[in-house]
C-alpha cells in the first residue's frame, strides 16, 4: 500500500491523500483536537453519544473482576464505561487489608510478543517514548480474581492519551485503567487475554480494518466478545439529512480546527481535521460487510444493531470456545 494514492470521498471535500501517510495524518488530527474532543463529540451528536455508549455498556457482558481492552481508546470514554463494570466503585477503591490476607495485586508478566513492540509509523510521540509497550502485563483472564478487574486503553495519539489520563486520574478508576501508547494493528498483548475487547469510532481511522479486527479477535479469550461501535450507513430516509449534516455543518467545525492545526504545526494541512470526518465516512464498510469481516477473522456468531436509524451501528462478535456449537 506504500505510497498508493487513496481517494477519500467527502462531497466537495474529496481529496487524495497518500495512503501510507494515513496513520500519521490521523494521529495529527487527533493530537490537534484532543483537548476539545469530548465536548465536540457531545455537540456534534447532539448528545446521542451518551445513548450510543449506554447501548454499548449493556452489551459488553463484563462482570466484576474481568479484563477488558479499549482499542484506540482516545480520551478513554469506553475505558471508563468498562471500568465501572469490571471494578464497581466499592472494588475500585483500595480495599482495607485484613491482617495476614494475601496481597490483592496481580503481577503476572507475559513474554514479549514476537513482532510486536515496534515503532509506530509517524515518528516520535509527544510523550517522548517512541516505542509501543512490549509486553502484556495483564494476567490471562482465567487467572483474574474477582477484585482484579482491569481495563487497558491503547491509542497512538499522545495528546488523546494525555486527555484520557487526566480524566481517569480524577475518577475512582485510576488504579483500574491502564492507558498505553500503542498501535491497534499490532496489539502488544498475548492471545486470548481479554474478556471483552471494544472499539469506538476508530475503525474508519485505521489503515487496515481487517487487521485491526483480527488483532481484536486474537487477544479476546474464547467465550469473550469483540464490540465495535462505529458510524455506519443510515437507512435511506435518513441518508440525505446525514450527508447534509456532514457536508455543511461539520466543515464549519473544520475551519476552526484547521486554524488550530496551523497554529500547532506551523503549516497548512492538506485535509483540515474535521474535513477528515466526512472523508472518513467513505472508509466505513456497510453493516453487513463489517459483520462479514468479523466472521472472517474468526468471530462467531456476529450480530449488529443499528442505532439512531443506522447513523451508528454496534457490532458484537463472539470468540468461539473450542468445540462450542451453541449460540450466545
Ligand atoms: C474518533 S477517535 C475515537 C476515540 C474513542 N474510542 C471514542 O470512542 O471516543 C479515534 C481514535 O483512534 C485512534 N487511532 C486511530 N488509528 C489508530 C491506530 N492504528 N492505533 C491506535 N490508535 C489509533 C486515534 O488516535 C483516535 O484517538
């Protein structure tokens, strides 16, 4: 794919970007908008984001003590949702230790994974570390104890991660959520590690959706589930309004974001940050296509639910237990 011209459609915003630069570009976009991302999300979705998150929360199947991964976690909203489930507040707060009781901390080290921990395309992150964490310091799900629920959030935008860290630090879940710099296409975790692996509004941003889903499926334990919440293809009666919105309202936000980009990076960007949003819609497979890809990477059964007329879809794929034939 290196150097291939990749056409992204966005009405009059249609632009060519060099595909191999997509990862770097996407990261710059999110670095630029990180400090306003949450507010813009609420504004641009007229608050519907809360409803979409609520539906996702009801679908994780997570229980206290389990392990979850938030892929491309951004500002950590899904990490927080899942932390509330795996470590309800009474468990998230440090528990008073009974005299003589065993320590509650789980320390399990996993061997570094082959081929992982590589430098991520696009240079040095602002945090100063240029490499992805090399090993999964996460116990396999089967060894987790009830009080050891844990969520890992991974993202390659240092500025989005910084916002997530600040936000999480203000909650009782700071000891439950571990936020790391890393690439969704090369998850630095052992196979079959997590009970639930979720991603929100990130798939259209990755350079290879199938690879991202394959990685999510790989690190999910048998019987666990993969959740994808993503903008999707609305029903025809909504499609017109949807396109009008993305072509006319979102570009206004784009102008503001473009000015910020120029101030931050000292140059004009070929595709202003919020122009990426309508452009990225072209990257989204249809609900059926996405379900098919999830099946092809080994998840079964796969279901999806249209939310708000298909503006957003939630896909859920289960990782089969060896020899399992029943449905979930
Ligand atoms: C639209 S934001 C979504 C953030 C968050 N999941 C949410 O639901 O609000 C997309 C995120 O994907 C991240 N991202 C895109 N490609 C990535 C990759 N290959 N590896 C890690 N993070 C990636 C971006 O940095 C950004 O934070």
